[in-house]
C-alpha cells in the first residue's frame, strides 16, 4: 500500500479568503497551523485536551467546551492574516472534530505518553467507539420524515461511520505495530521520512481494513488515527479499563 501526497480524507477544505488576489494556504501550511493548534490546546487546557481525545468533547464554538477548545489564543485568525510566515488573507478552518482530536492527541503523545508494546497491549481491553444511529424514517408521532432531512441524516451517518472505521483502524494498527506507529508521529510533517514511515505500515494497514469497509487514507487521516489510538491505548493501559 502506497500513500500519495493527497490531503483530503477526513478533513474538510480550509479556505483562505483573500484581501486581494491572495494565494490559498498550502497543505504544509494547513498542517503546521493544525499542529500548532494541537500543541497550544494541550498546553493551555491539558485536562480538556485529554477528555477530547479519550472520551470526546464538544468542539462547537457555542458550547463552553468548544469555546475553550477553539479559543482565540490557540486559533487567532488575525495573527495569521497577511503574515509573512503565515497565510495570505484570512483563514477559515472547516475541519471535522476528529481532525482536531488527531492533532491534540499527537501533542499529548509528544508530551510523554507511555511507550506501548504488543505484549503490553494484549491485556488492554478493546476501545469503545461512538457508533452511528440507524436511519430514522419517522417522527415520534408517526409522520414520515421529509426526504431532504433524510439526506442530511444519511450524510451524518456516513461521516460518523467513517470516523468510527478510522478509529478502529488506528487501534488495530497501533496494537499490531506500536513502535512503528509512534515512529510515524516522530517524523516532521510533509517530509519524505513521514511518507516512508506511513508506507512502512502499509501491510498492517491493509490487514486492519476489513472486507467491505471503505476508508479514505492520506497522511493526515492516518497520522491522526494513529495518534488518537496511541494516546487512548496508553491511557487505557494505565487504568486497566476500556476507554
């Protein structure tokens, strides 16, 4: 299995709104911005960062948790606007929650997550995942749900299904190749060593994708899934409980 340089996968498009005819941010710039964000949240909100990765947290800006996770100090668009080393124009990030969880998890792993081994992980219970709800065709009063709302339901189910599959894929890979998985997280973004270390996991990735499952793999989605799984397993290993 060979991974290309394509970076689409689980993250939505990040768009730079130009002041004048500004160039959109590069893949490397986007990933660097996200990595800095993850490190900032892990430093400023360590307990909430842990919760976001281990048990889930609300990333919506309207919620109390979301305000802390998406705080201006860690995601200041004005600082990035027209900065020589940053983005040209104003960045509008539209990433899914697991993309944010992935970079936060990687920052937490780097801060000192215990090393995992194949033998040590044998006694760690299988992790739990938020599974998508079945498609609901009727309201509680028995009336049929309009088709346009069913379309939105199906889209939400598809997103949650892919997130669940990526989570299970990351866990499977880490359990079978913990040293190689952490080696991926030690590489610099958008570099040949990063691609080489991910490609070295190609056989394990292939074995962990079950027949009939479809997942989109790219550097960011694979690295994020490995980081989330690695951190969750390291915490479960210490507690002896399924997380």
